[in-house]
C-alpha cells in the first residue's frame, strides 16, 4: 500500500513498496491525518470497464462507497477541476471516518499529487485496469453505437478521441526493466487516431458544436497526432513501441481486462480487502 506526505522526497520514498503499518511506524513523527477505511484507487482509460468492476465489487462489499466524476456530472462535458477536487476531498473523508471507498480515475497521478499537498496517510491500493489498444477501440465503438440507439442513453457516449488521449498519457515506451503489456506499430496507431479524430469532428458537427474552419481542423489533426505518437514513445526512428505504464511505481496492481472478467477482477480486489483486514 502507499501513503503520501507533503514533503516531495518523502512522497518519492513512499511510492516504493512497503506496508501501511511500516510507513506509520517510520514516519509517526510527522503531524498528519490517518485514514482508517480501506481505499482503492482504480485507474484506467474511459471504457476500460471501471464502473463494471466497481458494480461487481459492491456485490461483495455493499458498504464500500463509490466516488466517480461521472456520478457528479454529465460525462460529455469537460470536467471542472473544482468538482474533481471536491470528489477527492469526499473520498478522503470517507476513509478518515472509517468507511471503505473505491474511487475512479483515468490516471492515478492526479490523486497522488493532490495527496502530496495534504498531511494525510491513506491505506491506499492503487490499481490500473489495462485494456489492449485494439480492444479499447472496439469497446468504444460498441459503447457509442449503443448510446446512440433509440433506446440508448446518450450520456454513455464518449468523445471518440478521449480514451486514446488517456491511453497515450497512461502508457508509453517501456523502460528496460518493465514488463511489456503489448506491442504497437506506428501505422496501427496512426490509422486509429486519424479515424477517431474524424469521428470526433463528425459528432461535433452533428451536435452543432462550434468548430474551427476546415483548414484549421486539418492543422490541428496533424499536430494532435504528432503529440499522440510522441506520448506513446514514437519518434522518427521508432516504428514499434513496447507499451508499459508511464509511472509503474504509481500502481500496486495491474489487471488486464482482456484476460479477466469484471467479476474476476472484482474478486481480486475483494481478496486484497480481506488481506488488508487481516493485517
């Protein structure tokens, strides 16, 4: 488990593996608030299945509180940073008051950075849900098609570019010691990005959203693709990247949603809860 303190050097140290009890013993002299409720931070791109995992976990742990921005806002709208900070605060309050909580995020870094500004220790388990790139595209298409059906819920529609952007900010070319999650080629991701960009523009036009002139859209497409490729680790000489989390140390556990069902992943998290209670 991880605990975060105000001092940056301590933050970096505590991102290494060590038990919650050991951290308390070693840093007891820092004035801080200590969470008592088990805290799961579940990270991953949109459409990876976080909500389904939480639903399955709550079948096993009905008293666990869920915090998710999509429960507070229209997911089609940009996230208000103040709303996100409010969610962080509420989730922390649950733990400080002895309640177990699970919180969704696309990346864990935002919450860890927030914690680093607070004198708070949490019994935190940070879990990354990985979905292979091609499977993510398929799930996104299925989700959006269903949301746009006559009997669908349009609030379930996701901007066609958002999950790809999130993917490129969570994952990148692996370091030598890291495990490869998948291989991606420049041609593969370029074709996918251009297709999703066009779908995003088409949806915006259908929804009568204001757009730049076509010439500017074309420029934006080239520039955003360049940034996307760079984030994933591609450059002029790299045609294939071995994907791994950008910040592996942020996660206690990585689960592959293409290998485990939502119920199985919930079972893994529940087993961790039982182990935490036994410590």
